[in-house]
C-alpha cells in the first residue's frame, strides 16, 4: 500500500536546540542573535526565554509524545504481520487475497482491537506493506492456446496487416449517383448571387 510519507518530529533534537538556547541566554546574548544562530524565529526564542526565566533549563525539556498513543503495541503489530504472511486462506478466506476488510478482521481476531477497514491502510503502511495488484487471469485460461496465439496466430495476422493496402477512413457508404458531387479541393466557390 502506498502511504503518505509521515514526518516524525525529532523530539530529542528539538530539546537539544532549546538547551543550547538556554546556554546562550546565560551568556547574555540577544534574542535576535540566538534566533539567527539556531535558525529559528524570534518568537520561539522569546517563548523559550520566558520559560527559562520562570523555571530554568528544566522547562525546556522535550515535550511528551504528540498525539494519541497507538492502539496496537509493537509486539501486536509483529503478531499481525506474521499472521498476514501466512496468507488469507490460512485465516479462512476463500481466496488468497488480502483486502482491507479482511485485514481488519484478522487484526481484530489477533489483538481484540477493532479498526474500520478504511483506516487499516495506515497500519499496513506502518508495517511497510504496499498495494499489490493481483494478476487476474480467467479460470478457463488454457496455456497451450495462449502460446499458440502468441507464437503462430498473432504473427500471421501481423503479416497480413503489414501487407494490406490502406483502407478508407470513412465509416459510411459511398455516395449515391444522384447526390451532387463534392467540390474539388481548394478554394470554395459559392453560388453566384442573383
């Protein structure tokens, strides 16, 4: 499945930048020079300085994890991935083809957590699974007939097409003898005015 590229914030890196700002505050540098050195906005530096003045360097620690905690743990994701590798038939489905509703059913069976099929693609993307288009072939497909068509019949038809004269591009019948002839190519000559 194709998933959007998710950018995760480097919380530790952001914390290191704020701590560096605190060291620069202690040296007495101006907010503008700190903003230029750290390549951040002056507003950010101003906010950090207020926190630093109120509570010290401890106030500039990394923020807790952003967003809601995931419903599935890493261990549960590993169990789901192992189950998906077994194939759809191993889980009681008629064809060995994974669809989002089927994956949702397997996730619920294994973890007890229910997901809407429309959101399952995010879980699959987190496990680095991608969309795979199944190769569709007719049940009645006969490999011998396919080989005959590719190796014998198609080359015969191709030769006939190359040797034939070009046909007409008109899809209608020829004009009737009673219809007026069309004008010759070139400048259109109208009826004389009376």
